[in-house]
C-alpha cells in the first residue's frame, strides 16, 4: 500500500525539484532514466523477474489451489 500511494508522490517530488532547478524537459528525461535505472537494479537484485514467463505461470495452479 505504501508503494502504491507513495511512489507517485516521490516521482512528483523528483519531477518538480528537477524542473525547478533545470527545465521541464530535463525533468522528464531524468525521470525516465531513473525509472530505467530502477528496473535494471531490480533485475540485478531479483533475477527471477527477468526469467518470468506469463505463459508458464498461466498453466500452473494458483497458490492454495488444488490441481486436478
């Protein structure tokens, strides 16, 4: 819940601060680069996200579900 409510506010803070110091264009570019860096960091820290395949996950029973 904290990520869902706090994440956009953190992005707003970054965008506003960078736009105030530089320009809105620099703010948009730096925000995009920060997102890409975060995805790269997540991929390095949790390699299972990189290997995830939704097609395989769809054929597996859900957690707590009894398979036939």
